[in-house]
C-alpha cells in the first residue's frame, strides 16, 4: 500500500515558549517551483470584493494564501501544541488573570517593500480589523481586545476586556496578520488579490474571471522569522473540481494534490501501488454540519430542528458517502479535543422517526414540514452533492418532512446568500482557526456569530464562554465547554454531522509532505521541496 498515515497530535497548551529564529534554510530543491493543486476557490465579487484582506478573509482557501505571505506574531507549530513565536521573539501573559499579553518583535523584520516592521504596525493591523469589523465575522476573533499599547519599536501589549487563555492561538491566525500601513487603508478593505506583508513569500496573483487561478509564491529574501523555507518558489493552482485536479496530476502539470480529494480518489490512490504517487493521510479537525436560520418560519420552532436532529442518521450518511474517510460526529467539538462531549447522542440516541414524530406532535406542528436544503458545489468537495441527496432522502423517508431537491451554488454566491438569510437550512464546514474546543463553540454562540445567524444564547455569551476562557489549563474548562455543547444539542442552531480526515497526494521526489497540512488544515507550502531530478 502506498499510503503514509501520520498522526499529528493537537496538544492543547497556552504558554508560548521561545523558538529560535530561522528565517529560511538551504533548499534541497532543484530550483523548479513546487506546484500544488487545490479545489478551493478564492473569488472577488460585489458582495465580497476583498477576499485576501485579513480584515475580511475567513475561509480556509483565503487563509491558506495569506499564511504564506503575511506574518503573525505567533504560529501554530508543525506537529501541534502551543503557539510558537514567529514575527515575535517572545510572547507571554504578564499578569495572573490572563488579561494582559505582551510580545516583543524580532530584530530586523521588514515588509517586502523594505520598510521596517514595528510594534506600531502590529497595533495598526489589529485596530484596523476591529475598526472595519467586516460582515465576514472574522473580527470576532479579536473582539476581546480592549486596547493595544506599544512600548518602543519592538514591544506591543494587548489589554483584554476579560481573561482569555486562548488569545495566543488567536494571534497565530491570519486575522492578526501584520500588514503594511502604506498598502492597507485604515478604515476600508483592500479590494482585489494583492497581499503586502513580511511573510516567507511574496505573492503574484494570476486572476481569471474574478477568481484566483494561480498564486505564485516567491521566497522573500528579507524574511526574518521562525519558519524554515525549503523551496525558492511554490505555486498554488486552483481547479474547478477534484477530477480536473487529478487530470492535471496525471499530465504532470502539478506535483501535489491538496484540498479536496474525493472519497473515490482516496480509495483508488490507497489501493494503487508503485504508481509514483504517494497518498498521505493526516489527522484532521475539520467538521461538517447543517446550519439553521432560526428566524425562518419553517425551522423557527426548535422542535422542528430537534426533529431533524432525531431523524438524521450520521452512520448511514458517512458509510454511503465517505466510508473510512470520515466519522460520525455528535458535537460541534471533534472527538479528539479536550472538552468534547457526545451531546447530541446523549440527548437523541439512535435515529428514530417515531421519537421525532412525538417531538413535533407535542409542539403542535403539522407534518410533513416543508424544508429546503442548500449546499455549496465547489468548497467542500464534489461529494457534498451526494451527501445532501442522502440527507434529503433520510428526512423524506421519515414521513415527517417534505424536502425538495437540494440546491447547490458556487461558494462565491452561496456564502453571501447564507449570511443574508436567504437559506433556511444549509450545509457548512468548519476548519478550526486554532485547535481548541472554544473555537468550535464561541464562533457559533457569540453575539455576532460566524454564520450571521439570529440565534443567541445569553448564558453561553455572558457566563460560559468567559468562564471557559479564564482557564489556562484547558482541562479545567471542561465543565463550561460541556454545558455549551448541551445548549447546542437542546436548541439545535446547528447540527453536527461528521468529522473528517485529510489527505494530500504527492509525486515521488516531493519532500516535506508530512507537514504540508497541519491538523487545522493550514497549508504550509514552505515545508515542500522538489528533490533533485524530480519532474
């Protein structure tokens, strides 16, 4: 079998130790760019004209471009664990209450344009995100910041509104990227596909029909940071679907296939021996779920949402569509993270149309309940269409729901439509901003939630989220995290479906594939190299 299975642990911790600056390394590459295929679509539209501005970008495709070109104070390490200094040489909480966090920048940091990176640039970048407060919801990651203080050119201090032991993780995400003030307006989004920063690469964007067709990353000679860059140039090439990406691999146009391979492709690659292509399986923390517009008449009554939760058969769904490449999930929090609780299974048990009928009858709801299902055709892989056919079939077969043909749309149309309340039930995925249970709960439960949903729960917002964030030892936050999961199972603003594994496929001679994706699905192009003589 030509599969390499890697288990990269997501060790949760919150003290950021010092990491020696590397700023690059000698590459074993033959000089040719490493070409990586993806099915992620990064598009500029009237509703979303700034897909690569860190004050707006909030999807895995855009973030995987930004991570290569912009620097953050901290970075999630390749094998999991505590955030490590990146643009910073050191970071730490300076109080016992986790309310004041200080970072000291490395010496010699420069933007690709040549200007020095200072603490004032960090302050500008964070305050800009909060000032713009875009409708993507990404600013929510930093909304705990009360004030940003600079002390000289190299020290920046974040004063938090309340204790937040997860704050170091948030500083490792692209929303906290350090941007060049000369290139990013203080109160407006930077539209288009330009990126200006101090990261390991500079970016050249090649755009077709308003979509990023190819991102060309060239090693930044002025980069100073902790990342070791193993190649001089890397290309991220976008394809309409996994089949087109696979054809390009077969034709030698790309060296690596990344997000998202179909289940059929994974099975075939797993079974094929000595074909010059290696399939690498890695632990993943991405999940899929149904989202509900809790103000939509069809699903406004939580009994309807509870009945859907009672009917959906996750095991059948996974078996029919994804096989061994996914696992049923009974909480928003993946099973491998501290704080996970099988809240939906605890409440609903095995799927049962009879129990669902009782829930609806006790709420006085007539059946069949009409429901429309929506999904994106190009963001989570082509298997999504089959997944929604199975979900629709399960709901219809219960006799309790009248479900039309599921409706698919491209991500550039789908995401703005869902944010504007045009769908009553729609399918989404969550790729964690950082590997902590908080990041699977707070984005969906805070006032301005990621989904743009009207759902709100006062206890979660005012008591449980702040309570959990006070605990630097995340095991001490389990009670608060568990109660939040029980609230989600009771109110069903979202319905978790499954947790996935992640895969890439690479040609023989490509090195660094073990760390090309981390557990949070972050693409790390700097890890890859095309060995001498590889084509």
